[in-house]
């Protein structure tokens, strides 16, 4: 009875009586207990919910000896909370009597949480405790925090920019991607609105977008989603516009219809837009590509009329292009299943429909597997222009997949593994490394977890400070870019340029580092190569510009003399001596101009790969003598000596090579030596060298600095700059000489001392044959007289060229008739008049020389035809001979060469 009085005594004092008050307390949804605190904490009364919330029984809670053990199973936490409770009660501080989120643990059960409100009763030495089960709320709060953490991580790591604006349009937040895309820091954006004059936005047509017309402002004003739209936003640090796809979405408080915020997603499409502009320019090319694509492709407009198709489409569906272009798809295939009509309509509504595998029955009964796609194409930003049907036959791939499934176990690991190295590092231990990691670094999982191994050993010494700095920033809680590059080092000590993405993830009871490593060594090397190629291209452009300036000077110089002295010859009062002098100047300048043009043509044929070697037996002494005789006068004019030193005699001086090119190489080198020698002389010759013949051209000229010994042979490369040249010339002689020497199977090099002279050397293979080819002396001026009993037809459309040929032919007493084009030449040859030989120009109007020759050969296969043209490449000569010409003579025409060819054919024909 005494115990009962102590328990019920406090209740009797309540205004409505003990029974009523107890009923109210027992039915409360919270736990309520009356406790005594003298001399120890002891429960005097409690309702059922109090014991239920503490996950125990009332009997254990009433017993002072079992109270604390019943409430708190963990002994350490029990003593800690017991001390706190008694200290808080003893303090008498009401604020300390509120205990929030106190954990209640039970073995085998999830932890529960309570909040206790404690109120002392004055003068009674008791206190009333009200406890509330807050487990659900606590768990919800924990889940909320986890959700917010996930959202924060997604917000910060998304590649898509996100910007939040409040109801007035002021920017209140932006993620790192938005900062990167806009070129502005968050501090620079905070508080700014779309109406800020520095915030420039334009449409695709270039018109300015007013501040209140920005997508986010419209979304705030209308309460509706805006976009996606394409806008250009000004980037001040780059002084340019970046093109973005923008979607703005309003946000509402529960139950509200007016947005309290809006957020905009932005995606940088500058490169994509540039690509689309390029794509528009290449439309015709793409049409060609589609037409010849090995897969079946059909492009329709929005009315499903055919625009164009690939050849494979025509083959697969058995139709002709002329039958379907411009016609409706369903008119061509009236029995098309409803399934495909639905696909077409969905594509016209903006959807992309595809199947990676479908069966297709051919007309011949074969079954193919196809991968098909039906997608819309757009005329502009929002308007669909039609659809594209794409069908790829994947029967081969399907068969391969079937075979692959038969050996799936063998290839499963290869398929499932990533191409990037992936690792998971937890408490400085590698939990996971994949196959690619082992391949890239050469370590197994056991090795990287062995004693003494540290992750830093995978990093080259020169990059270790990057990793250490990165780790310090992570430890400090700084927001950093998860992706960076460094130089790695594998087990064998090889260096790798890698790109890595690192992130922290929840793992076990802490945080683990997840890393993805990609080998970018090839990409780095390619970038470096592109930089070198760019520099080389820029240097090539500079050299070509210098070359063109020089060529312009070299061509205009002889042209100036030709034009000027030609005007003097019109003066009939000139003495014969002056006439011969001026004519000589004109002839010399013409030959100089012809030499420049020949150099340019030689370079062109060399670069195009059309230059060929024409081997025959040649006498080296004879070639060198001709070069000596040709340049001896030029050397004498410069008051220097020119000497040819023979090293071999008789048959030993003969070899098999291209005599024309050999003579040009020696001439170019001798000409250069004379040009750059002011005193002393030039000596040239040759000597045997094992199975080669070695030539030398030695001068006492200005010499060449060592840094130019290699580059001097390059095309467009000249030691002198165009504006400071003292010696003239096209600057192509050495590059032509080098190319010809290499074509003949030799090599060329030089030694030089600046100020003392230069010696050029080159070699050609030494070769002989038993049957010697007879060589001819260069003829002097040839005269003939046919006493007007021979007729030569000149087919030439340029009047001045005809007059020149007529003058030459008058000297040998032949009759001359003229055809102004190829058609006229054919007509005159078929008319029955006597024609003994034809000089046929190749390039003529109406009918060219090739076609005229072929037609003449149809009815007259015997008449001699000599092609005469400015086209002089090996291919041009071969084409003329294949058309039926008997010989070839190049313009400008050499009189003696022409007369020799005429004599050869006229005398052979009687």
C-alpha cells in the first residue's frame, strides 16, 4: 500500500481525479513517466507507451536496479548517458532537461531514437518525463541528407551547366560547368540578372535578346518550361559569343502557382553549330556519299516524297531512281505494313526509332538480318524537313554473334573489361584493379597491395607534386576538378602520359577513392606532331612566297630586255651592227627566260612523279666537253678560268645512264659555280669510285655556311632572301640537280669553306653494255634544198607560230600549206592534194592534234606526222606517239633539230 500511495499520490492532486487523469495519460500517443529523484532516479508511474518507446517492459523500468540496464544495453553508452541525465537533473537548468535524438540500441534490431522533454515538479522532488519516438523522423532526415549530398555531387560534376535564379531573376547559384561554359566565376554571376547591360544574348539571326526575353525570365513570368532554344551568350574574357542550347524550368512551392525560382540548363553547342554550318556547305558531297553508301539509305521530305537514295537501296528494293524520286513512298510500296507507317509518323513527330536487329526477307527467298533506323531531319532549329531511312545488312555480324555465343565463356572477360584502367583505393589499399590496369602498369592486385608498395610509385617523379597537391586540396575540402593529367610510370620504368578522373565514393564505413586512368600518350604525341606539322607548313608557305617573289623578278628581268630591245628593232635607222647586237640580246634573254620556265616545269614533273629516266650509252667526256664549251664564254666574261679535267679515256669514259639529265646536272652545278665565283676559277671532272662514277665541281667562290649544307637542296629554299639577292636565278637548280641524281641512282653532297670556295660532289652508277650506241656530234647549221618539189602541211592555230615555221621552211625550198585547226588539217589531207609531211600542233580549237592525227591515220597510215607543242613531259610525248605521230619536237622550236627531223622523214619516203 505504501508503494501504491507513492505511485498514485501525485495523480490524486490532479484537478479531475486520479482515475480520469490516469486514463488520459495511458491513452496519450507519447510515453509519459513520473520519476523520483531522491535519493536516486526511480520511476513512480508510467504509461504503456513509455515502456514501448524504450523497447522494454514496465516491470524492468520500475525496478531501480534494472532501469538503466533495461534502457541502454551498451555498457559504455549506458554510463555516459546515465551521468549526463543525473548531471542535467542536478543542474536544474530547464534547457539541459531537453534530450534530443537519444539512441536506443538492441542487439539484432535497428537503432531507435527518442526525444525526452523533462519537467521538475516544485517542492515534490519528482519530475515528469515525456518521450517521443523520433526514429522515423531521424531516419527521414538522414535519407534527406544523403539525397542532398547526392544532388550536390551531381550538381557539381554534371558536364551540363545549371544556373538557379530567384523570383526577381537574380542568379543565386551556378555549377562549375556553367562557370566553365560562360567563362565567368560564380562570384561574378551572383546577384546578376538578365537585364544587366553586360549580360549580352543574341538569337541565331544575330538579333539582340532583351533582358526580360531570356528563357529563365520567361519561365518565371509564364510559369512554363521554355526551350530548348539556341542562343549566343557573350564571353567577355574571349570577346566572342558561345552558342548554347538552353532549357528554363520554373520551380513552385507546394500549393503555389507563382514560381519562386527557375533554373536553366545550358549546353555548349558552339562546336556542334560550326559542324552544322560545315555540313550545310558539304551537302552535295554528302548526297554523293549517301548515294554510294554500301547500305540502303532513303531520304524523304515531310510528305514522304523521295528526295534521294543510295544505290544499295535501289538494288535491295528492286526500283529505279527515275521511278521514285519525287514520288510518295506509299505509292511506290502500296502494300507497306501498318507497322512501318506508324514508324514513319513517329519520326515525323520528332522521334528516332531504330532496331539493332531485324529480319528482312529478300525477293529471292534469302533472309538477311538488318539494323535499321528511321529518324527526322531538320530544316532549321525546330522544323522537321522529313525523315531518313537507313538499313544496314548485318547478316555477317549476326553470324559472328552466333559464333561468339558458342565461345562466350572464352571472350566474356574481354567483353566485360573496360579499356581504361580502373582502381578502387581504400585506406591506402587497392580493393579492385581491372585487367587494363594490370596491362597498363604491369602490376597484379597482390603486387600493388604488397608491403612497401605505394600508389605514388605509379607516378613519374616530375609529376608527383601534382598528386601531392591534389591530395592536399581534397583533404582541405576544396572543390576541385576531378579530372587531371600526369606522367605515369609502369613496372618496367616506362613513362605513360595519362588522363585520370578521381572521385570519392561511400565505401564500407568511410570514403574510397575511385580512379579511372586513360593512356593518352598517342594523343599527346599526335598533338605534338600536329604542332610540328603546323610549323613546317608555315615555313613552307614562307619559302613558297619567297620563291614566287624571286621567280617574278627572274621572269620580268629577261622580259624587260626582250620587250625593250624588240621596240628598238622597229627603228629602221639602226645600223646592221646594232641590229645584230640587239637581236643577240633578245636571243640571250629569251634563252634565259626559257631556262627559268624549264626549271619550273622540271620541278612540276618531279613533284608529280612524271619524270622518268631514259637510259642509253653516253660518253661522259663528250658531255663534259659540251658543258665546258657552253660555259667557257661566260667564265671568260667574268675573268675567271673554267677547266675540265678528264680522268678516263676511250671506252672507259662511257656508261649507261640518262645523258640529258646528266648534262643538265653538270650544267646547273657549273653555272652556279661560275655565278658565285668572283676571282680564281672553276674546275670540274669525274673519277671512278668502286661501282660508281663520282663527279666534282670545285670553285673558289664565296662559299656556303654549314647551316645551309642540307637545306640548300630543298625546293623553295634559298640562302639569299628575295629582296637582297645579288646573283639572280630561279633558285631551283640545286633541287632539280639533287632530284635527277637520285633518279639516276646516285647521291649528291658538298663541302665548303665560307670565303674560300665550294666543291659539289655527286655519283651515278657505273654501267656498260656490249652493244654500243653510236653518238652523234652536235650538228652545225644545216642547209637543204628540195627545189619546191615537196609539200609540208603546217597545222597551227597561232598565226605568229605559223609565220615562224613558214620562214624556217622557206630556207629548204619546200611548198607550205596552212591548216588553222585539226579539222581543217584532216580535210586537206583527205582532199587528194599532195602533202609529203605534216607538222601537227597538239593544242588547237575545233579539233586538237591528237584527234586529227587519229583520223588521218584511218585513211593514210604512211604520211610522216611530227607533233610540235609546248607540252613536253614524258607522258605528253608518249600520248602523241600513241595517237600516230612519228616524232615530237618541243616549242620553242630549234631550227636545226626541226630540219634534221624533216630530212630524216622526207629522204626515207623518197
